[in-house]
C-alpha cells in the first residue's frame, strides 16, 4: 500500500512540475508576443519617419533646383 501511495505522490509531484513549467512557458510566450508587438509598432513608426524624411528631402531638392535657377540669372 505504501508503494501505491508513493507512486501517487510521485505522479502528483510530476503533474505539479509539468503544470508549473507550462505556466512559465505561457508567461514566456506572452512576453515574446508583447515584444513582437512592440517591435512591429516601432518598425511602423520607423517606416513613417523614413517616409517623412524622404518627402522632405525631395522638397529640399526641388527648392535647391529653384535656387540654382534663380542664381543663374545673376551670373556675370
């Protein structure tokens, strides 16, 4: 009878260990998921910033071209 009780205790301990490991894995998966969402959000913000800089660079190029044309009128 003691052997059966010991076996049940061992099984119970193993179930507790598995449950604890599963809980820890679940928390780790949630952490990875949160990090992935943050990276996606930051990536989107970075892409928006790149587009803004690109548009401003294009506008600056147009202004430089206009300035160059105006300076040519004053050539000696």
